[in-house]
């Protein structure tokens, strides 16, 4: 009788230790990611100053000359635009893929199931946070 209590207690102690270690590790990783984002923000459509910030960071870290700074800034600005185009294409492709998937599922369902499926999809659309759509960059040369 005593052996199983010892085993359960030992497992509980090790389990709590593993849980605590996981939580501490997650906090450390979150903190480091936040630090990385402060130093090197992602080139998102909302972050229009990304190329300038990255160039400034590089200028300070590797002592870029003024000519190098201009060239690096131009490279990073082009990269930012390329990434925005890729994201928009991916967004459209994903949307089309989801539509195709929904239609394929719908074809497999009977009428009562289809009605429930429509309700699930309606809730799914309503539950998604509405994010502002990025405006196209029309001032490209």
C-alpha cells in the first residue's frame, strides 16, 4: 500500500517540476523574442519604417559608410516591397484554398449536415477579428 503512494507522490513532484520548467522556458523565450523584435522588427505592411530602422541598426553595428547606408537602405526597401507582394499573394492563395476546401466539404454533406456546416462557417467568420486591410502601395516608381 505504501509503495503506490510513494510512486504517485514521486510522479507528481516530477510532473510539477516539468510543468514549472516548461512555464519558465516559455517566459524566457517570449522575453527573448520581444527583445529581437525591438532590435529587428518584421517587415510588415504597417511597419513602413522597417528599412530605415534596419539600415540604422546595421550602420551602428557594422559601421556602414554613407554610400553603403544608401545602398543597404535601397536593398532593404526593395525587400520590404517584395515581402509585401508575397504576403498579398499568399493571402489570396490561402483565401482561395479555403473556399475550395469549404466547397469540397459541402459536397460531401447531406442537407441537414450542410445547414449545420453553414452555421459553423458563419460563426467562424464572426469569431475572426476583423483586421484592417493594408492599402496598396501606389507610389512605386
